């Protein structure tokens, strides 16, 4: 080659080198040139310095290990071995550390080339920290959605809008409706005959498209076993894997409605019971008085010829009393009206009735009413209680002239009512 040719060749080499360094320094990606033998930096571009936070003087002549660039030192050996085998690396993901200590994720590419007689390595990186963070956020979001969906105690389903097929359901959906996952996934509500009235399905879908959500639509669902369940159905439009879908939430209110109906029935029964109790008490007390006086009159010689009529009237009163007793059984939870009263006064008012019962059964009645304070009580309930105790005591004595004692007294701060008879008692 003559001098002119050699000169042109040198100019071309210089021009090529100039172009390379212009491209190297203007590259928006962090780039570096390092020696192959020791890995010491020979040159870095502006993007490299901006990315890692070092000045050129702090980098030139140093290695990556000396600058503590590897966040995971084990990756240094892995990169070294890969490059030794292939003389090139493309998009190797690694963790790097900036001067400030920030850990970033990048894709590293390395190429071997010579600078004069020196073997060198051209390196460049693409930062993917944001992308990796987005991927991690997406993964966590999908994980949270998965857990919220599958571990939710409320029945849930995801249905594709394009063909109305179920693409996912949770465990509670299976439990409430009786269908297994395999029986629902890939099938529509028509396929599994879910709705009792499919017009509700059309209305729900129309409202969802118009509003973007539907809340608490009351529908009737048919379970796998034919049972009808009352459901409040809510839904919202979501996008999953690029497809428009319906996220459905079901609230089974079947048992709640049954409970409401039962409460309403019990309330009606309670009202009937209270009415029966009120009426029965008002009627029963006068009947008891009438019966007592009829017993007294029947004993008089003046009415001896009419004794059969007295007995008939007493029998009819007893029959009426037994009917009233049946009515009172409806009022176990009847309202009690308590006020401050004296128990002795109630007993004194009832004395003629009690004496009439005692005379009829040929028994003696003894009243021992002590000094007692007023107490809080329901007069009607107390009158019935006293009549029941006296009646039971008289029946317990089978021999004539037995003595029935009615006592009131104080025991500490308590007022005591005692009804004592001379019967034989109940065998143990």
C-alpha cells in the first residue's frame, strides 16, 4: 500500500473511532468500557454517571466490585462465567447499587471488542426498576384479589360478558348453591338452570351495562338440588386479562326471611296471648266470686229444693273456668302489671271465696295475717296464685274437718305467704 492509501486508511480509522465515541457518549443508555483482563473501567458515558451517581474520576480505573455496584455479589461470578463461554451477554437481569445505596434492577448487555492491542468489554444497561415494581405490584394485587375472592365468606363469581360463561367461583358459591366448581366453570346460568325467573337475569345484565354496577337485586335462585333460595345479587364490571367481566356478590337471605316470618308469627301469637290473658283474667275473677257465693247459698235450707240447679250452675261455671284456663296457656309471655300493694288486703278481699271452698269440702280455714309492708306485685297474678294454693291444699286433705292455714309474715327483708294443710303429702 502506498503512502496515499495508508493515509486514507488512518483517516478512516480515526473517523470510525470518532463516530464510535460520539455514539458512546450520546447514548441515552448507561454505557461503559472496561478491560477484559481485570474489569477496570476505561471510560463511561454521561448516562452511566447520572444513573450510578459517580463522577468520571471516581469510576475510571476501578472495578465493579471496588465500587460495590453488585447488590448481589454472587451475580459477578455468574456474569463472568457466562461471558467467558459466549463472549457476549444479552439482557442479563441483575441487581445493582448506586452510589447513594439505592438498589435498582437492570438488564445488562456485554460485548467484547479491542481498543488497539487492549481487549475490552463494552457494557450497557437498561433500567427496568419501574417495570419490575409494576410487575410486583400487579402480582401482589392479583394475589390480594385471589385471596379476597376465594377466601371471602360471601358467595362470589366472575362471569365473562362476551358469552355469559362463568370463569371463576369461590367456595361459598359452591356451598350455597350445591354446584361443584367443575359443574359451573365454562357454563352459563342457563346451562345450570340457576334462575327461577330468567327475566331477572336480563334485567340485571341490562342495568349493569347502563350503570356499571348493580346493588342488591332480589332474585330467586334454584340450587342443584331444586331448593329455592332468596338472594340479594350485586355486581360490578371489571376487566380481567383484557376481557370485560362481571364480578358478582351473592347474599343469601333465605334464612333471614324465614326468621322474619317466624318473628311476625310469634308476635301475632303473643298479641293473641296477651288479649286472651286480659280477657280471661277479667272474666275468671268474677266467675270465681259467683261460684263461691253459689256454694254458700246451696248450703242454706231455704234453697234446698233448688240444690240441683245450684249444682248445675256450679258445674257450668267450672266448665267455663276450664275453657278460660286453656286460653291462659296462650299467654305464657303475657305482660305483667306490677305496683306497690299490701298482700293482706288482697287476701282479705278473697276471704269469702276461700271460705266458700273450705265449707264446700268440709274443711276449717284459719287466717294468720301478720304485719307486713307493701310490696311490688301484680294483683291479678297474686289472686290466681292464692286460689291455686288454697285449692291444692283443700284437695290434699282427704279427712273431714282438716285445717287449712293461710299465713303472712316477714322473714328478714322478705314478705312470706304460706299456705299449710294437714294432708298426708306426696309419697317419696
